[in-house]
C-alpha cells in the first residue's frame, strides 16, 4: 500500500470509526477531530456514500438549521471491520520494527557506556 493510498484509507477508516460512535458530528467537527481539511472530509464522505458504506440522513434540529446524521450501512460496518484488522496488522508490524530498532539502539548505547543503570531496565 503506497503512502497516499494509505493516507486515504486511514482517513476513510477514521471517518467510519468516528461516525459509528458519533453519527451527528458536523463536517467541521470531523475535520478538527481528524486533523484534515473540511474539503477532505467532504470528499471522503462523498466517496464513502458512493461506495455504499455510508448513508446521510437530513434532519432539522430545534433551531431549524439543516443537520445531518451519518449512518454506516451494513457494507460500511463490514468495511470498517476489515480495515480494523488490516490496520491492526500494520500497527503490529510497525511496533515489532520499532521494538527491534529500540533494542539495537539500547545495545549500541550500552556497549558505548552511554546508558545509565535506570534506562537499561526498559
């Protein structure tokens, strides 16, 4: 998976996960939570609707402003579950790589006498 594709998949996954927990968040709130632009949120939401993963319902709140509820479709729930497993596998590989790198750096620092006794217990 290349970086731009991973970024989009990450954004889609995070959107699905966030909307499953908070279906009435505004696009602006979603953008803030995800740390992406409002335009990107809008684009991703439309892509998820197009894929059949998300359904958007309109409703009016007490102030008569148009609001939306973003509901995961059965396909969206399935997609989120699949993506959860994929991201878990990616994160485990990242963790294992970082853990190995940390061990190698600790060994190198220890061999050079750079570590204090307290930091060797990590």
